[in-house]
C-alpha cells in the first residue's frame, strides 16, 4: 500500500499597517491514495460426489446398462457402465448455478428402460434389483404414435418396450403394488420438444391401457 503523502503549503502574508495584521490560513493538498489491497483468495471448489451401489441382479433381463451425469444443457459430463454387484463413483467440480441430472439406462435387443433424476446432490445411491411381479398385479400401457425412439422420463419401475413400426409405439409393463392405484407416466417423442404425460387414478389390478400419445396432455 502506498504511503499517504501530505503536502502542506503554508503561506503567510503579513502586511504592516497601523490598524491590523491579516493572516491567510495555510492550504492543505492531499495526494490521491491508491489502495492496492491484497488479492482475494480463491474460493474453495465445490465437489459433486456420487456413489452408486448396484445390487446383484439389477441388470437381469437386460444386456447392458449405463449411468450418465449431465448438466442442465443436456451435455454429458460423465458416463459409467453398470455392472451387477458393483459400485460406481463419480466426482466432479460443481460449477456455480448449474444443475446436474443422473440418467440410468438399461437396454436389451427388444427393450429399453431410461430413468432420469433431476437436480441431484452429493449422496450415496442404491440401484435395487427388479422385483418379481405377480401377473395378477401387472398393468400394461401401450402408447401409439410416439415416434422412435420414445424416451421415458419419470422414474417409475417397470419394463419398457419400443417399436419403430407404424409411427412408433411404446409398451410399458409395471406392477400396481408399487403405485397404490395411481399411474403416472411421462415421456418425450423425438418429434416434439415438450414431454407429455399419462395420469390415472383408482387403477385396478390387471388393467390394460391403450392410448394415442399425440392426444395426451403436455407437461
């Protein structure tokens, strides 16, 4: 820091007269002071740390699976392969004001299942193996005119089958015990930019739904 410089000019005018003496006060001039200060210390980098435990049997019925960490622009930051009975660890420097999503994708020759969890935080997660459903409790949803490939967005448990024929279709099989009589399914067609959703209450065991994707409501 530069030292403060004080410059004082003292000028004294004395005029002699028979009656009085006149004094002019000194003028004080202060140089501009430049405070360079100390450099700000760098803020500690915030880390996003995710540990995902995968139960044995989680991929049963599927050929492969992947975990994707993406930002709110849809850019993939990290990609990890899912292996039964293993743990996936991801750690990145978290940018300010950026939200991160975690997507779980499982696929086989005829099936694809995608679940996305939005705005996640550092934590430990568990991917549980699929429960064995009783046929009497299963419900089935068939949606036509979905386009291909259609993407299931919400995290409802079940098996999703996609078909590219006749404008695309998606068939979802799940277990009613997991939803307590309420069905909620959200997905996005590749031909649209906004997802649509299907919502039903008081759903009975063994129910089958067939809907036209293009007439259900936008989210």
